[in-house]
């Protein structure tokens, strides 16, 4: 019985703290900075880089309650190249370090930081952040 409960706990935690497959598959988020940068230059857009940490419940909350909302997702898709990376990966330049999770960077096609957002933001807050970042 203990083994079954332990296996169930591990399965739940693994799914809870992995990078969101929904963001990658359904909403077409890139997972490597270099690919996102190529697309940004080609499409003349900025990158919205969402940096997460495996054990971050606020990252999962923002993914589910903010980024996956249709009005937010469509605004991101229209104005940015969305990128999600785990802070422990080597899929992005370390000059964009994060000490708070999640951290969202808005980076222009010349690799300059347009804006940096620390922590969880609800859909209303993030909507205004997106509007402001897209106007820069």
C-alpha cells in the first residue's frame, strides 16, 4: 500500500511541476531561446520569455490562470514570440537571470530588455503588462 501511495505522489508531483506541455503544444511556445530569436527577427516581434522553476507553484498558477486564458493567449500570439524555459536549463542566455519565479522578460529582436516582470500576475495585471510591452 505504501508503494502505491508513494508512486501516486511521485506521479502527481512530476506532472504538477513540469514545464506546461499545453503552453508548448497548444499555444506554440518555443522552448529554446535561439529558435525564438530567429522567429522574432523573421516576424519582426519581441520575445516574451517566461522563466520557470520545476518546484514553483506560482509558475504553474500563472500558466493555468493567466497565460492560458484566451484573451491573454491571443494577445501574446499576436504581438510576441512566446518562450518558456526552465531556469536550470541551458536553453537561454544567462544574462537573463531570474532570482524570483516566475520571471517574464520582454526582449526585442536586438536582444535588448524591453521590460522585466517579477512573480505571479493575474490575467488583468498581465493584460496591461502585455499592452504596455507591445507598445515599446
